[in-house]
C-alpha cells in the first residue's frame, strides 16, 4: 500500500484543487494549503491527505484516505473516526472526510459511518465512501482534471469498451495532456503503477511499448521514488519481457514476409528461445537487411 500512498500524496500536492473539487462535488472552492501530515504526532497514524480550503466564506478541511483493500484491523470506520477526531483536535475546523477505494472489489461493505449508541453517550461520525470503479472514467478524461487522470484506469470504462482499449485510451490521454514534460513523466509513472492494481503486467507492458513512453517514465522523480521502495524492479522486468516478446514477433513477421518462413521452421524456435533483448534487436535489423534466409541463419549461428 505504501507505493500507492506515495503516488496519491504526490498527485494531491501538485493538483489539490482537482481533488478538493472532486470529493466535494463542487468547483467553487479555493485551496488555501495542503497540510503536511508528516508533522502529526508519532502516536497517531498519518492521514493520507488534508487540504485546507475556503468554501462558502468558511475555512474547512478536506480529508482523503486512499484504500486498496478493505481494512479489517482495525475496521475502516474505527480508523476514520480516529483520523477525523485527531484532525478536529489539531485544527478546530469543519472536516469533509472521504475514503477513496482503488481496487474495483474494495469498499463494497463500507457503511460510511462510525456510530456508538449508548444512552447519553451517542457518538456518530460520517464520511463519504468513493469507489473509483463507480466513477465514469470518460467524464474525468474529458473534464481535464489533471490530478484525477492518472486514476482513470481504475474507473468505470465506457459501455462496451474492452479493458485493454480503455487502459490505452487513458495512457494516451495522459501522454498527450498539455503539461510540462517533467510533470508528464510523473503523471505516466503514477498511472502505470496504479494500473497494476487492475491490469495484467503484460497488458500494461504492451501498451507502454506501443505508446513509446518507457524512456519518459524512467525520467520521473516519482518512478525513482518507487524504485527506492523496491517495487519497480519487477515492473521493469515485466516491461523488458514484453519488449522481448514484441521483438521476437517482429523478427518472425519480417522473415515470414521476406522469405516465407513458417512458424514450424526450426529457426522460429531458436529465435523464440533467445533471452538477450539487445541480441534480438540486432537480429531484427538484420532480418530487414539480409539478402537471404541462409545469410540470416549464418548470423544467428555466430
């Protein structure tokens, strides 16, 4: 969960207006500050984000807590009651609290409130439950709310659209969004990491290769932060495996078109067994240039 906290906090720091407007359901809010939750006392679990805003001529807090799965120890209503009570004690402001569930199957049993009903000791704390899978993702893409676009692969796709086509549309929108290159790198890195909550690594890798964005992602400071959390190594391996697979397919396609190489030909199996990506790239260039299949086979034998 830590890596998704990192992504969410990073995006909220850069785009607090988008998150405040999204969770409050209104645009007429003025962001005054993003409160540094790292300064909370050591005894208290840090909240994911607190945004101080002005709404209807009043200062209030917007609290967003991100969850990948259902919290059971302690249950999320108890956790939220603790967070909300601590924020009220620390800041003395009205608070609008939200739990944002990232995985499609999470949050279905979240009641959205903590309640203690004892005679003379009623305690009732309510918060909003937001399940991203119930949000119309295409509407978010069209709205241009920069901070929310990286989360769109986790949202509801358009009716009848295949999941891989939806992911590609989200990544394309992030890649072409009119923001600075350094921001776009973080943007794409965050979107790709979040996508792994829903999509197979191979699907993500294939789209990254089609869009040609891996070099840009590697520039991202967010990507470097995730790498330090030792999560991205397996992701990079998945990217390399996807690139290896696509390069093998490209070689075989060229040889089939130029020399009528069949799938059952022994050369096909030899090429498919090569692990070295750089070697495969060299063979791909050779397949385009060699005058005959025999010449290509000599290069393969070297």
